[in-house]
C-alpha cells in the first residue's frame, strides 16, 4: 500500500483547453449577434444623400408608420415634447434635435411635431435619413 502512494504523482497543471473553447464560442456568438441588436424605435427611414456624420449628440424624436410619436424610446403625445425637451433648455440654441420619421408618415404629422419642437424654442432641428446604397 505504501508503494502505490509513492507512484502517484499529483497533477499541478490546469487544463484550460475547454475554457478557451467556451470563450471563443461566446466571442463568435457575440460578434455575430451584435450587429442585429439595435436600440431605438423601428422606423423605415427614407433615403437621401445627406451628411453621414453626427456632429453632436442630442434628443431623438421618432414617428412610426402608424403615427405614434416617441421621445428617445418612450411613447408620448406631441404635446409632451416641450416638457421632455426641458433638460436641454439652457443649450437650446446649440443642441440639435433629431427627428426620425417613417417614410409613410404624412407631411402634416411631421409638420405638427416640428411645430411643437419649434414652439419649445429649439431652432436646431435635424431630419434623419438613410444613405442611399453606394453613397458615403
């Protein structure tokens, strides 16, 4: 019995092969799914050749195809806009407000939202569009 204990050697190395396999598998899964995870309200933007760089962050207003208005990602009514824009009140002359509208939304609805933003005192309103294919 004493002899068998002497022949037994403890293994001091940790086998990390399975750990590396799991880590690489998770990395691949995250790399494949990350482009599909997109925050914000789903809006089918019209295409237009515009500047592609956003110069400054600002509040985003979205109008969906069924004419529902969202501030950031929160469903609101048009009359709530001045109250929700209040945190940007001191920089209202320079802070850009971005308006994302589905291409099926009638012009009158877009104009009413634009009028509420103007009534709140924010002159720097930007309309957001998708870049046409092949234009950068």
